[in-house]
C-alpha cells in the first residue's frame, strides 16, 4: 500500500507544482509530521507548521517514496542509491541531493 502524499498539483508519480520534470518522482516524509510531501515547498504551503529535518540517528527510517513504484527507502538507502530507485530503476533528479539539507541533517 502506498502511503498518501500531499502536494500542490500532485500527479500520480508525486510530481508537484514546483518540481515536475521526468525525474521528479520522489516524495519525502517530513520528520516533523511523519507525512509524505512532494517537496519542501509543498510542505511550507500546506502543513501550517515549521519543518524539522531528519536527525542522523533516524536515517534508517523509511522517509523517501519512489513515486514510480511506491517503494519506501530509508534516508540512508536514498542517499546511497545514486539517484536511481534500487527497486524499479527509475531515475531520480540528481539535483535533489543539493537540497538534502532541507530534509536531512548533515550526515
Ligand atoms: Zn510537517
Ligand atoms: Zn512542491
Ligand atoms: Zn521505484
């Protein structure tokens, strides 16, 4: 069962109003509320509370959803996956790694 994902203009593969290239298929569970959002900006628009990033000790929590196949990855698995879903092989936007500080503590 795929967890629900929130976002603005969400498509079935979790693209949103902010990130909508072919590769923008991941959603991130926000540590503050345990809810998947398409991106940080969607959380800011919809959640009504400030974000919290995942602490290093929490990196084995499932926190990244592949919108292509619905597999959940832990933070560690996502950071190690080389911008490709280990389950279905879908390519992820490598640019997301530049924004990792918005979601994950410095590891
Ligand atoms: Zn939140
Ligand atoms: Zn968004
Ligand atoms: Zn996948």
